[in-house]
C-alpha cells in the first residue's frame, strides 16, 4: 500500500449530499463542492501496476492534514476539477459486427420495427456474435473499454444478449471476465440478457417460445448463479419481445438464485414493466420512453432506479423519457449510454449528458447525480462507488476542465 495525493484541484465535487438524499431531488448544494480541493488515496499493486484503491481524505488543500503533507502529490495548479469516476450502468459492450446499413435504411425512412420484421436488428448482431471467437470479441471489447475510459468512465456494466443460446451468451460473459483481468483500474458489472429477443430458432420452428424461456430458467440461470459469471439478470419487455408475465417468471427465478434483477422497460410501447420492476425490487428500470403515470409513481416510491438513455431516443428520433416528471415526483434517475450496435453507437457518456441537459431539462446537479451515485445504485454499487468520501473506492476522474459542467458543455469532444 502506498499513499498518494492530488492537490490544488480547481474544484472537487464529492457528492456527499447526493448520497444523503439517495440521489433524489438533488440541488447544487448537494454536490459537496470544495474549492481548491485535494484528495488523499491509497494504491494497490495488481500485475505490477499501481492502481488507486481507497480514499483516505478529501478536503480543501489548505486543510491537508500534516501527516499527508510529505507524501507524493500531484499539483493540478487550479487547472482541473476532480469528480467521482463516471458510471455507465447500461451498456452492451461485447458484440461482433455492425449495422451501419440498417442505420442508413432508418435514415431513409424505415422504422426499427420494420427492420426487425425483415430479419434485421438484434438478429443481425446475434449472427455475427455467434460466429466470433472469444479472442475476436475480447480484442474489439478491449478497444471499446479504452475508449470508455477516455471519457472518464470508471465503472461499466456489460450485458450479454447477442448470443441467444446458452453457449454464446456464456461466451460473452466469459469475455467480460477477461476484461476484468485486463483492466484492473476499471470495475465491471455483468448482466445476463438472454431474454434480449427470441432467437431465430423460434421463428424457424426449431424451438418454441416456452422452451427458450424454460431453458433460461432451468439451465442458464442456475449455472450463472453457481459460476458467478453474471451479477444480474435483465429482460427486454416490449411489443414483439417478452411479456410482463414472462418477465415476472424469469426474474422471480433469478432473484431466488441470488442474482440482482433489471428490466428494459416501456421503451417502444407502454407495458407497465416499470411498475413491475418496482414491484419485484429490481435494481433498475431502463429506457422508459413510454412510461405511464402509474410507472412514474411506482418508481418514485421504490428503490428501483429509473435509468434514462437519451442517446437512444436521439438516435431513433423518438420522444425522450419524461425526466422532469420522474425527478420531480421523487424517482432516483440515472443516465447511461446504452452503447449497442443498433440504436446508440456511442461510448461518449458526456455527450449523453449534453442531450440530457438540452432535451431532458436536467440541471447540473441532477446530471452529476445521474452519472455518479445514481448510476452506481442502478448496479447495486452505491456503497462504495459514486461519491468521493473516506473509505470509498478511489476511482476518481481528473477532468481536463476547471468545472464539471464543461464536461458536457464541450459537446462530443
């Protein structure tokens, strides 16, 4: 263990008040802003590399305790701010191939549903991912992780969902485990999304819908729980995908096995799946473009985080999720990229923050909470991620700017 310090940051945003309010109805005063700030942290060695480990002290540089004044310190000279490492809590990082042709078709007037009905959409990526080797998937995923890190992301969810067979789904999750070894400075949360869509084998008559759901429940989930390949189980509930009752069945079994649960909810149509997420105690309900008042009220009274993905609405030219309604009603709201090959091809979380500021009408404090503490809560990691406080993980981000808002003021920088 080695102690290190960073001093004379233009500002340090600790997020203490965000945590104390559990990320709800946050204001500027909750950011825990410290001018001319400093942070002291422990490091640890992994594979010969020195990695930040735990925060020891945070405060104004002038108040740095005597015992820390002689340790190795980096002087930012008031040119950079420090914030908690960003958390990307909804990400489909591991897949093969691309769907640039579909993007062009959509720009020419075709809808997402029309493309899917013709055998495109998720099925296209599934085919490429099934064919790819683990080595090929790891190579492309590693490059994506480096890109995400350049945007300040220090915690990243990785969903499966582009295999739609037990073997291929597990292959994706095994790649995620390899990424953990390759990037010890990052934290990865893994989510099983076998219920992302129905595999082509169902349409071909080789497998029934009921058989696929049964296979996930009786085979995949127990193996995942035992192997620890996945931290959580997710399901896409929407028109043409999975139903609320199928979600209840799958997620109830997942929860009994000790897996956390999440739902792709109310995206293309209202299914009241946000309300289901709240009822089942899911970590998050994600998308919410078509959420009802019932869903908003359910989330506001629950611990389930409303994860908004405005990049997807932007990419699809769809209506945005009702962020103001959710926030003002008292829901805990997070923002994420939804990086995926079909509906939001970006790892740039700060650009997502720009969209949230302009079109979701979120304030600086609300955006800060949404990509730090609230996003960590959407992964069940708020106990040690998302704020800069003594004892928390030292996965801070030193900005190339003097103020936090410059991170999303500089659009897609």
